[in-house]
C-alpha cells in the first residue's frame, strides 16, 4: 500500500513539473519543431502580454484538421516556453452551445475582424457531412490585434492533407510575423511610383489593399517630386510603359544610394492578351522604358525578348465544332519556385504572362539570387515577335524548347555604385548640395537590396463586371489560384523588414504518404505484425514470469519429510 501511495505521489509531482517545464528533443530531419534564431530573439524581447485566441476547439474535426489544431497548440506552447507568463493562448469554438440567432451575431462580429467562416466537408461519398468552422487565430499584443489564417492552401495542390502540411510549416512564420509587426512603433512607408504608365486602377486594387494592411502607402510621381525619396523604406516601380527622364532616373538612383529598397517589375515588350480580342495576331514590339543603364550598373539586364515555356497555362480556344477547348499557351509560363531563399521557398506555382529573360551581370560586391526561372523546356525569341492564336492549334514539341531555366526574377544585394558616378557636371552637384540640401552619393554606405522581375502582370488582379475583383494570381479561364500574392508580400517584407523572421518560411513539413498499392498487397502481413506479434510477446513474457516465479517458490520451500511412527 505504501508503495502505491509513493508511486502516485511521484506521478503527480512529475505532471506538475511537466506543466511548467516543457522540453523536447527534435529528431525530425527538417527540424520542424525547432524555432529559428530570429523567432527566438523576437520572443525574448517581448515585454507586453500576448494573448492568442484560436478558434479550433472541436473534437469532431476530421483527422487532418485535428492534426493542424495540435500543431498550433505545440507551436504556441513552444512560444510560451520562451516568453513565460507574458504569453497565453486559449482554444475555443465560437458556436459551441449557442442558439441560431447568437451564431449569426457571432459570425457578423468575427467577419468585422476579418474572420470569414468556411465550410468543412468530411466523410465518404455515401455519407458526407459539412459544418461551419473558423480556421483562424486572433493575436492581441501591444494594444493591437491581428488575424491569422491557419489553414493555408498551397497553390496548385488539391490534396487537403498536403495543404494541411503546408499550413503547419507556416505556423511559426505567421505567428512570429504578427508579433513582429504589432511590436513595432510604426508601420513601414512604401512609395508606389506613378507617372510613367504604371498601372493604377481596377487591376491594382488587390495589390494596393494588401499593402495598406501592412504599410503606409503613398503614390509618388517622380516628375513632380524634386527631392530624393529618402523618407520611404521601399519603393515599387510596377511595369512602366513610358520612358523615364534623366532627372527621374537620378532620383531613383540616389534613393537607392541613400538606403532605399526597390521592387522593380520591368517588361521590355509591348504585349498584352487584350490585343488578341479584336485580331488573331499582333507584333510584340520593343518598349524600352529607359531603365537599362541603371539595371546594368546594379547587376542585371532585362532582355528585349519573349519567353515561351512548355510548362504553361491554358487558354480557351473555339474549335471547329463550336465547343471551346483549353489549349496550351506557351507565352503564359507557370513558374515553379525552386530556390531555397525564404522569399519563395515552399511556395506554389506563380502565374506569368508575356515575360522577358533576365541576364545577371558581373558586378563587384553584389550578390545575385535567382528567385524565379522558367522550366527545363523553354525558348526565347528576340523582338519583334509575332504572337498568334493559331499557335495553340499545334502540339508543343520538346525540340522547340532549346533553352532551360531562364531567370525571370532576381534578388540583388550589396553595396551598389551609382549609375551617375562621374557623369554629373560639377555645377549640378553643387546645386544638389547647396540648394536642395541633398548631396550626391556615389555609392551605398551599407548593404542594400533590389528585386527585379520581368514577369508580365505578375502583381495585377483580374476583374470582370460579373465576378468582380479577384485576388492576385487568379487565372479566370481555368479558375485556378496561383501564389503571386504570396510572392509579392514576401518580396515587400524582405525589403522592409530586416528582423529575419522571414527565415521561418524556409521550414519544410514533408508529407510522408503510404504507398497505397503496396499497403493493399501487404495488408495481411502488416496486420499480423501489428496485432499477432505484440500479443505473442506479451504471452511469452507472462509465461516466463509465471515459470520463474513458480521455480523461485519451489526452491525456497523446504522439502517435505515423512513422519516416522513408533514401532
């Protein structure tokens, strides 16, 4: 009895200690349970209390959603282990024990915070069920709050299990990024350059709205701004169609030299799908916007050519029988990010339209990282290029695609040298210093960064009067969503946020699926191994225990001697 009491006391003490001290050993190959160093550094610097509400408290979720719920719990627990009592979280079901009227009001309140209810379908074909659930977390910190979407879908994947694994791999980044953004005293400032034919209207609504949720955004016309844009953390030059003047280029150059960061979408061909709406073909002509000398000095060259790729999107084409059919359109490449850089790692396909290739130039002190490139089967044609819908009638043969892995998005990092060095007259340099109080700078004082991409319409959104404004990356003919928006937001975060939290996006969460054909063929074998063998082992140990116990007591018991009687 005393032994039982002692064992119970030990178990109680161990459980109490385990509730306060949570330690584990990460034996996974991809270190999925180990926090990255920037995240650890961020959590150690948290001073205010963090409260996280997770709306995933339901025991009737299918297995993959339950796996996501437990992954969220483990990740938040690892955060709490570092921050201590400054971090708390709770799981709840907003609809639990609520009437229909109360559920409607709760749904409206959550929608005002940006939490949209989703339908969850589960079960097999014979018995399918659906329910409303909220795969979101609400983070409150530093007198601010931010909503996190937990169930992230990987573009190009239709597997819920794969999407769940992808969402799990992003949990650390999403929570750490939310804390990093809310912990800053002010939002970063971003300039969207206009005045040179950049898109600004219905096709940029999603891009500008996405920016305004995270940054202070201004539109800036370089022709009407005499000073250097040194008050902005980053500037966006978005597919201009009108050439920049020398004074405008000088402002861009000096903004970079003084620590500004650039996201540049530069396409040197005048090509658009709308040109085929009224005619079966058009000529894609060269459209030099005057940025070639700047880009060459910084380390890249956007070529005056048009890329074709066998890995491409499909467009509807009316056939002879009057029925539309989806056919390959090689000028709209599907770009598969293969780089391990945090901007694009673990990202799905990115939708491209009329695109140029990019060459990297040997530049001292500048590191070039290829973020996006075409597939193994690619081609390029120098401008002018005839683009015709009749090309869709022919099968894309491999021998047509003689190029491979053409760069279309490049990250440049280092101490850039001004493209105007030794080009300005002394009087003008004196005018800059004395009158404008902005002396000319010939080079960057510290490392800086530029992202250059030539992918056409990569950050614009689709719009029709019937369907309204769609998100970036939506392709209307096939109703597919691509990762263009994630690519854009990651680029902006990398340029404006130097805490290193983006590193957490590099984590893998590999889905190790069973070989279903082999599992079916070897079903009896594995049933025997998993059921019969454990039972047999238990029986063997039980038999051995009884045998040795019997032998022990036989040895200890004295032999019985016969009693002798009196004669």
